[in-house]
C-alpha cells in the first residue's frame, strides 16, 4: 500500500520569505501523480500543484514550485515570496497512474500547518 | 457551474441517529469519492464510485453506506451514528483517466454526541 509522510506538523515563515514543506512517499508503482493541496480555515481543499511521475521537469505554478526526486521518493513544495494568504494546512497526496484500474483515490499525508508572520 | 456541492454544511446528531450526507457535481465526472478528515490524520477514503452504478469500499468503510443515485449524485449514509464518526466529511469527483485532479466539495462538519 502506498503511504505519504509529512514530517513537519507545523512550519512558520516571515512574509516575503521562502519556505519549503517536505513530503516523502512510498510506492512500488512507476506510474503515479503527486499533488499538493491547500486547506485554509474555510476548510475548502484547493489544488496547489500537480506533478506527473514520468516528467523529469519540476512543476511550477507562479510562486509555488516542487522539487521532485523520484529515486528518493521525495516531493517538497517551495513557496516563494510568502503572503499572509498562504497561511493554511498543506497536504501532500499521491494517486496511482491510469494503468492501475479505476480507483483513482488519493492517499494523503497528515498535513503541515503553515503560519505566515507579518 | 457550481462544481461539487455538499449538504448540509454542519450537523449535530445524537448517538444512534441516522442521517444522509448529500453530494452532487455538475462537471459530468465519472468517479466520486467520500473522505473523512480527522485531526492529525489527513483525509481517509470511506467509499468511492468509479462510475455510475458501482461502489466500492475504501480504507474506513465501517458504519457507512453509500448510494450512487445517478452520474451527478453520490450520498453517504450513517445508519446508527457513533461518537467515533465525529469528523469533517468531504466529497470529491474526478473526470477519469485523462484528468488526474480531484475536485472537492466544501465539506460537512458532523458532530455525534
């Protein structure tokens, strides 16, 4: 079974600084996707960024980027120029690829609570 | 386009009562999911429906039943609520193989006393 581990229960960053959230995962599959979701106090789950395992290039979305190390099974999220609105719980999630049947469930880590200090 | 909607947003039940959480999506997605979120646990899959007419158990199905009423709607039923089912419940959907992202509803906070 796949597992996702987020080793930092809480992190804090100063506004305008850069912070990196860690995530490791365990899988025997070669085809999969990795995601970072943001959950602000409103409780809504918001997709931040996605990475396909077959792509060597790290995904980037504006101030958010990932460092995907497939061999090490590591998938960290870097937030640059942190803003007060980035304060939230961040979840790393894994999904098997399309060749593994029809269950496209997400396996989540336990989350990292990010505080942004003004 | 409302995306994924859930009702109710909040609910308080007494132990032994039953209720149904409703979920609907208007994105013509094939697969739908029910997760629960507990403090320090992340989200865990309760049940899923890969396509209309099919349902399967996830990691934590005990105490729950589901119905995929049609392509749009996927409901979660608690027949006899227990305090251990106090949680936040999320419904999610995905189009299928080609588009990997799951889209989430706003969640239902359920308290069982």
